[in-house]
C-alpha cells in the first residue's frame, strides 16, 4: 500500500456511511488487487458479502503496516 492508498483508506475507514459509492467500489477493487497481487476484478455490487470480506482484509492489512513515507 503506497502513501496515497494509505491516506485514502484511512479516510474511507473514518466514514460513518453504511453504503459505498461507485467511486469507493472501484477503489476497493483496485486496492484489493494491488495489495494482494490479484487481477483487478469488480464484483457485482449486489454481492455485498464479497465487498465486506475485501474491506475486512484491507482493514487487517492497513492495521498491520506502518504508514508509508513516500
């Protein structure tokens, strides 16, 4: 996770919204692919469990790393 992604994810985590915007859906899919070295794939937004799983995994990763300096 680079500095920009780290800052964006921190801001995303601070949100109190119970839904995700199309922009956030794209961000989640992009970050998941990048962080976990997967092919970019954007599941249907009707598949809420997949996004919940990805958000949890990205949160776990976010909490396990130090803030990047660059």
